[in-house]
C-alpha cells in the first residue's frame, strides 16, 4: 500500500510556518521627502527593466533610490541584504515581474 494513501500517515510541509509572526502594517509616510526608497530585484525575468522605469519616475520626482539584488530568485534574500536595506532605506519596492 502507498504510504500517502495510508490514513495514519501525516505529511507535513517543511517550509510551512506553524505560528506565523503577525505584525501590524505600518502606515505609509505622509511624504517621500528626505526618504530613500530601496528597489530590490529578485532576479525574475524583466525585473531590472521594471525597476529601471520605476527608478526614473522616482528620480524625476526628486526621490532618492538605492538598488539591491538577490543573488538568485530561487532562494530568500540573504539576511545581510535585508539588513543593508533596513539600514539604508525607509521604504522598499520589490520587483515581482515576469
């Protein structure tokens, strides 16, 4: 008998969170004046192109930006990248385009 068919077999997703951390959503700032917006490319197709266009709009509005990139789109961003973003920027846009 296939173990997956056995009613006493329990399958678990090793990536699932049993008790996810819940945080209240932060209110957006009233203005972007003096703020730095992090633009993060997650390595998906055309993400950089999307961020290039977005960065142009931010710059024409006088908003400072900094670019970041995950080493690969198949893994979560390294803690060091996230810490750098948190230290250098107040807002973030993450490219999720395909």
